C-alpha cells in the first residue's frame, strides 16, 4: 500500500489505506474490505462491519458504510486508472 499511496488523490481512499487492521496492525483496511467484497460481494462487507470485534455496527450502519465505500470509493479506482493511462 505504501507504493500506491502517493498516487491516490481520493481522500476517503487515502484514509482507508492509512488505517491498519489485524492483530499486528499490518494490513490496510482497504485490503481487508476489498477481500471481503471480492469473496462474497456487498453482503460480505456488511458482515465484516457487523461482526468485527472492535466497535461492531448494526446492520443499518453497516449498509450505509458499505454503500458509501462501494459506490463512492471503489468507483474512483477505475476512473483514476483511466486518467493515468491517458
């Protein structure tokens, strides 16, 4: 994540890259969330937020967070990738 951080301009994505998670705080939160999304889609990310040990969210809160992440942060990634190629 340290390699891509300098080229990421979207603030929410930068924050998710900066937040470390796991027992040893060695994984970026964006990596964990992307893994859950790729494993089983939207509902998998909702499950992550509702079942995590630290500050679990209720389903409504989790759905709001995940919807914002998927539809506002993930959609920025292809846009930036296209811009970088031009």
